[in-house]
C-alpha cells in the first residue's frame, strides 16, 4: 500500500513538472502549431462527411483570372473604372438582394475618371444595403499621417469578459478609402485578418481597434444587416461571447472569431464578373442571374491580384470566400468555441489518472498498453464529435502528451519497483534471516560456480568452515536468545574481517563458511587465523546487558589441492575443523 501511495505521489510530481515545463515559449509555440493542425484535420474530416452545408443565400461575384483578362482587354487597366461597379449594383438592386458587399478597397479618387468616383459615392448614398471595405495597418507616420476616422463607422463595445483583449487587433494607422464615402456612409467594415504562426488563417477579428475606437469586421457588418440588427453598441459577455441578437459569437483571447469551414475554393455559388458585365451590357445569351434575397460579395479570386489565403480547408483560398465564410457562420450561428486552458489541464490530468490506474492494476504490459491507447483514441474521437456536433474545440495534443508521458513514466516506475521487489525477494531467498549471511543454498550454488570458474581460468580458491566452540553448552547456560545474539555478532565479525569479494555464509546451526575467490592455501590460513583471533578477543553483548566471550574453531581447504568437487572441499575443511576441536579449540586445524 505504501508503495502505491509513493508511486502515485511521484507521478503527480512528475506531471506537475511537465505542466511547468510547457510554459517555455518555444515549446508552447511548437505544441500550438501541432494543435492547430489537429483543428485542420477535424475540419477536413467534417467537410468530407458533408456535416455542414454552405448557405444558398451567399453569391460571390468573382474577379477571377478570366475576368481579369477581360478587364485588361476591354478597359485597358486595373483597377476597373468604378462606374462599371455602379451599373452592376444597379442591375443587382433591381432584384432586391439582402445586401451587396465589396471585398475591395476604393482607395483614393481615380484622376483619370473623377466622374466615375462621384457615381460610386452617389450609389452608396442611394442604397443602404451596400457595404465597402477598408483596412487598418501599422505603417510609419513618416509615410502616412494617421487619419481620424468618422464616428459613424465605429462601434461601441461593452466588454465584460476578463479573457478578451484587443491588443493584437490594435493598429496605429490606416489607409482610407474615398473621402466622400467615409463622410456619407456608415456601411464600412474592416478586412484585417488573423494568421497563426504557421501562416494559416483559422479565425478572423470581429472587431479591430484604432485610436481607442472599435471598428467592425466587414463580415460582421454584413451579418448584422442580415440579422436586421441596427445598433451602434455591442456587448461581450463574461463568457467571451459577442452578443448579436439571439446569436453568440465566441471570441478568442485576441478578440477573433474561430471559423467553421465549409469546403475548398469555390464552395459558394460563383459568378465570374465578366459574365455579369456582359449581361448588364446586353451582350450575353444568359437572361440573367438570381440575386433576390441574396448576400452578394464582390471580390478578387485571380492569383495575380494577390488576395489568396491558406485556410484549414484549402491551401489556396480567396479572401472574398473568407468573408463569405464569416457571414455563413453568422447565418448558421456556427462559430467554433475553444475550451479554455483549465479544461485542457483537466482532461490532461484525467487521462493521466486513468493511465496510472491502468498501469497499476494491469499485470500484462501488452494489455495495459492496449487499454491505455484505446482510452487515448476514444478521447480523440470525443474531441472530433464535440467539434462536429457542438462546435467545441477541445485541445488534443497537451492532454495526450501528458497522458503518454505519464504512461511511459508509470511503466518505468512500475518496473523499477518490480526490479526492486525482485532484488528484495532474491535477498530473502539467499540470505539467512538471523545472521544476515548468505544461506546454505546460496553457499552450495557459489561453490559449484567457483569450481567451474577456477577450472576455466586455472585459478585456485579456498574454503573456510568454522563453528563456535561449546555452543550447545552456551545455549543451555545463557538461553537461546543469548545464543542468537552471539551468532549475529560472530557473523558481523566475519563480514568485517574479509574482503568484499569473499562470500560469508551460514552453513548450519552454529557452523559458518567463507568462500575466498582466487586465494591460495597460505593466504586462506592467514585469514582464518586473523578471524579466530578477532573473535576470541571480542566481548559479545547479551540481551540481559551482560557481556561474554566465545571462541571458534576453523578448517581450511583449497581448490584444487584438497579436492575438485564441492563435496571433497567441504569434507577436507570439515576434517581440519574437527582436528582443531580435538587439539583444544580456538585455532585453525591443519
């Protein structure tokens, strides 16, 4: 029981050490990158299972490679003259769309066609469901003086969450769009993005901060329009949820929303913009496109226009589809919520405890390993289905890493304990309990081994057999407890006066033996005489507090002079022992 308690304490201390070590920044970054990849894998499996369907309310008018070529051939330049967009919006508005959003920045007036810019401004005044984009940055004020933006495009935030801060979404500068649009429209959203350390875009800011004011993401503005949410103030509750009417968007620590992804590039309904231009100009056989109640996004998908991102579902993903995915998540109320670190620690400790229980209670290493890894596999499946059905991102890597390290450590400790138990059992099996000398069985085993080794290497070894003189009479006079005390003290005297390589054994009763490896007869006689003298000169303490002295008689034999088998060597030493007793005791027989 004590071993199990110590074993458990050691493992928990080890787990604590692991948890402290993961605070290392480089290690955390490495683990975070792997965890992000597990998110990507889960998302892709969900996409293949078709567990999420894209909204049929979203249409993308794409400036794709074909459109880009068409524009250069027809208009001779890029960007496209802005009056073209005006005619396209007028055409779409006739069908009563939900909204029209431009994932394009109308930066500065085009000096070559100022009238087209005026038409664009008038269009923004005319339609209250048209949205345009802008981008914040951190350009040096030496390049561009940070402009002051109108309050009409900002939004107030009541942040009640202690976890959400916008430090990572705070910018020092911005590149403004056409001034008259800024002055006359509040339908302006930001298109800043958030990439992880591996360069993959998994989440998008809900809000960005500039000059102590908050500005909504373009997708958030379009989503609020879809929800018919007219407000200049939003709340982030204590659970880090951005409240949008009856919907909640969970915000990560940096104020970003984690997106659920619906598929690879061109998952949404695509209309190449050159075809729409041809329809509007009456030069296309198709009668038109259906935009009724649709959210229409204009954006570039041509690779040469550099608005390509890498997302969990695709290495090549246009920015306009990221915006569409953002709005799709709002429509479906489908954003991912990542459980905080306390849950990660809880699951890690839970898996570690289960691992300890399996290792401690399962005798078979194979069965224990199979059971532990089955539990880990079940955890991975649980994390997947939590994301699939409940939009929960449960961390996999930290808990599994902790569990596997615990598993390895547990087996190391278990087998160290087993090894120690084996050593203890071996000592018990080979040691005499009274004298702490090796027992008779061990003596016989060592004699055989010593003879084999001496034969192989042509060396000699010696054997000393001794017993305590008049020991029966001593027991009768002082009692068996006193006799046992003397046996123990004589044994300790032997151990103190021989080499570490010599083997002292209890032969039986009051008889003891010593095997002296690589020792000839002369040195063995010298050792025997030394032991005889030390015993006779020593005062032995008895249990009643008295002291007494005893003597011993010894016999010596040497391999191969006195024999080549254990029996022959024991017999030779025994004869000399009795010769010593016959000649007065307290001596070495010769």
